């Protein structure tokens, strides 16, 4: 069974964590309440770098992005979280 990870929010650190964990073979779910990911990325980063980074995230086969979505509840069980 593959390990799955939930990242809440698509900040620069959340997106980098998603990419790093996905590159390690984990299935990563990124949940963002806004309609688009990466809205909080630093304005000092050139747009072409932001766009390249966002495309890497969106095209990664191990990353699933959920926009317009809010996490309501997280339950812990002996085998992990639900």
C-alpha cells in the first residue's frame, strides 16, 4: 500500500513539500480553498519561474490537486488519519 499525504494550502512551502514527497513516491493530495493554486507565491519570483513550478506540480503523476475545497474534519485511527 502506498503512503498518502494531505497538504492543506498551496503556499510556496506547501507546494514544495508536495513535490518533494511525490518525488519520494508518496501520493500527495493538495487541498486549496481558492479556485487556483499558488496565489500566495512570492511576488518577487518572476512569473515564468512560478508558472514552471506550478506546471510541475499539476503534471506530477503522484500529486492530486483539489481546488475550491475545504477540509472540514480529520479523524485519527490506529492506522492513520481519515
